[in-house]
C-alpha cells in the first residue's frame, strides 16, 4: 500500500497549537546589595551629589517585566522539551475494532480492522511521574486509505504490580483522512489508556460515536509502543 503524506510534514509542529494552557516557571532576577562605603568615601560622594545639577541625576532603572508568555509559546516550549529530552519509542499499529452494536455485520465486513501502520513517540516523565508524549504515526484507516496523525498526549500513571503500570489520559491530535475535508488535517481530542512497563506498552485510543446514528465512530485503536533507547 502506498501512503500519501502530502499534509504530514508539518503535522507535528502544528499540533502544538492544540495544547491548552501549560504551566510555566518564571525566574525572578535577584540584585546583590552593594557593600557600604568607607566614611571618607561616603562623605566625598555625598558632597559631589549635593553639588551636582539635578539634570545629571541618573534615572531609576525600569522594573523587569513580569509578562507571561502566551499559550502558543508555552505549547511550543513544551513540545520542544519533549522532543529534545524524551525517550524514543517505535509505534506498531495493527487493530481498529469497530463496535458491534454500532455497525451491522455487513458493514463490518466492508471495513478494514487491520489498521497496520507505524510511527514514533518521544516521551518524558513530569515531576509527578506521569507521562507526556509527542508522536507521529501513519496507519491504514477503516477504508484502506492512509491516515497520518501527529500530536500530544498526557497520561496519569499508576504502578499495579512490580514494574507493570497502567495509564489513562487524553490526546490532542491532528489527523488527515481522505474521507474528511478532502485530506486537510483537522484537530481531534480523544481518550487514551495504556498498560505495560516503562519500556513496552499496549496503547489504546478510542473514537466515540459522533452522533446517535449508527455507522460512525465507536472505534478502538490498539498499538504497541516499544522503547528504542
């Protein structure tokens, strides 16, 4: 199968636009106090200042700006940090399960549930040992067409036994599909979950039913994530 990737090149960088307000740290500059002058020097300085014209007095320094960066700048910094510092993983996709109560047997027989594809993830852990991801993938969609996607994900992690952990969270993604908007990438937010070790995980993303009508949404995408470090 030949994948068309004309819109895929900028997906990962543009996906930073989908992030909400992210926490930032502001570092305040500290000014070291000067040592006290000796009495003779202080007297000379005071005399010089008292005789100096008012116009020669040095204007006070303007206070440092405390303006916070905008949400786009914060999102850009976050994505840059993940990509620069994150551990690299390989994503292998292979299953897109369509809800049996949403699709008729005849329709399921027409759809592709072998969502073969691959991609890469960069992942870091935050101060609470939760996981942040930046990823890019391309898979075969339900109609056997290429589906490139890229975005950001956050998972709250919880150890359950030994080095096994489970996670749950959300992803903001840009997706390109031939059956929507003529292939123009569009944003989507989905729930995600995982189980495995820090090195290898079974990941899942769920597309809910988009309306009360049957035959749309209700798709569970499964893929394996294997660290390459």
